[in-house]
C-alpha cells in the first residue's frame, strides 16, 4: 500500500509538472498517471488502495470545498441572486435533455436509458472548477459581478441535484416505484445541508474565538467536523435528506463571515493540503478509467458528449439572461461550467453493476466525458479568464 501511495505521489507530481510546463492542465498528467497505474493497464496499485479509493477521493473533495467556503463571501453571492439558484439545476436539465434527444438515435438506447446516461454525465466537477474559481477570486478576475462565487455555488449543488435524478431513473429502470418524495428531497437536502453547515460554522467560530490554539490544530478540527457532516448525511439517509458537501462549504463560509481574519489564515493552510489532495483525487479518478471502453465507443460517443455540452452551454446562457454580465463574461461562464470528473468516476459503473442493458454504454460515455471534458474544461478556464473577465479587486 505504501508503494502504491509512493507511485501515486511521485508519478502524479512528475507528469503533472510536465504537463504544466507544456502549458496544459497538470490534472491531465495526474489522470494519465492513474490510467497507467490502474488495473486496466499496468495494474500497479494495491487492492487496498482501490478499496478505499472512493473515500480518498471524497477526502480530497472535502479539502477543496472547505477551502472554497473559507473564501466565499455570501454578500457577493446574494448580489448575484436568481442566476445562482438557476445554475444549480438548469444547465444539468438541459444536458440531460440533450442526451435524451441524441443518444437514442446514435447509441440505440431507450429514452429511459438515455436519461440514466444523462444523469451520470450531467454533473460538473467541483474538483476541477473550485480551485480555478478560487484563483480567480485571489487575482480579482470577475469578482465585481460575483462570477467565481456564482460558479462555485452552482457546482456544489449541481451534483446533489443530478445524483437524486440518477437514483430516480435507475429505480424506474429496475422496476422500483419512484414517488414525488424522491424529487422533493432535492430542495430539502440543500436547505438542511445549508442550515446544519451554518450552525456548525457558528459553533466553530465561537469556539476558536474562546479557545486559543495553533492554526494547524484548527485545520484538523475543521477536517474532523467535515468528516462528521459527511457521516451525518449517511446516518440521516432515509430519514431527512441532507447534502454533506454543501454543509461543509456553508460551514466554512459562515466562519469566513463571522471570523474573516482566521478564515484567511486557514484558507492558506487548506491551500497547502490541496497540493497532496489534488494528486490523490485525480490519480484515483484516472485509475477508474477503462481505456478499452473508451476506445470501443469511438466517435459516436464523442458526438453524444459534445452535443450534450452544447445543450449545457445553452442552459447556462438561459440562467444568465437579464443579468449585468457582459457577453464575454457569459461566454466564460458557459465554458467554465463544463468539466466533468468526480461524479462520473463515482457512479459511472453503477448501471453496469446493476445489470442494466445500457450499463456498458453509460460507463463508456462516462469515461470519455472525464478524459475529454476535465482537461479541456480546465484548459479553457486557464486560457480564457484573463481575456474574458476584467480585474475588479484583489483579495487581501
């Protein structure tokens, strides 16, 4: 297991730095590292690592979402208003609709099977988007109109919405009855996650003001509370729906609101943690990719993915109607809201494991969406933000 971790870190950092020097996203090098080490290629990763892969990926997500919350000014988000809410579900709905219209014709699927595929592909990746939006906030790009915060908030809720839809569609495919309650869970999980996160943030803020300790210890406490919020989501499953990741982000944002001096210091600490977490996350995402599926799908699956992305961009454009954003800013939002990775790696193989006829096709498109959109989306953000967004203010 230690040898596997050594290869993950050393090869992941090596290929990441090589791609960075080539002016390409470093995460592409990390994804390729995972593909090389995976059971589908050289099979150099210990089985124990693969067994806890999902937990390690979630740990990395906790780190970056906490970092995002510690930099998220809720006042800026309130200024954005309606578009911030629409971005949480409208682009995903447009993308699912796109796949429902395209996939049955090109991949010989039923409408329900296409809806399952759409629910897998439609979620954007916080792991790709969040670090880049944080960099924009630090450099002051697009902050006047709250563009980084808008995309941050949407990306964190988008996953919750899509996973509920995925559960509903797979239940229909297996003959399980889907009730209206399944869809009511979406707003409930968002509201419950927000309120629990705010309460946790207020408690932590008061605790940190009263009890003096090293910032490193405070980081460990925040990580511990974050893990408990994830566990609380699992324990409340079937009783009260709750978004654990959203609770983590709102907890950190509350700390920023009530104790901003500390939040800025802790943000720097979490930024350093992300160096290791990013390698683990993207190498392990790459390790889930079966290139044989991707190669066998060929051009047709790529047409489905590109077509779905076009629908998603139309959805983003719809969300931004009647806003103060300029044409360039709207184009940036459409490009920035496209990368996929973590959710596709997490649920892409579930339909196949369930024995659904569309399982192979869903997994293939999920794999290709990671390979295609994660590096391309990251590259589009990195190469366009200075041209499409204006510098408004530099964060302290």
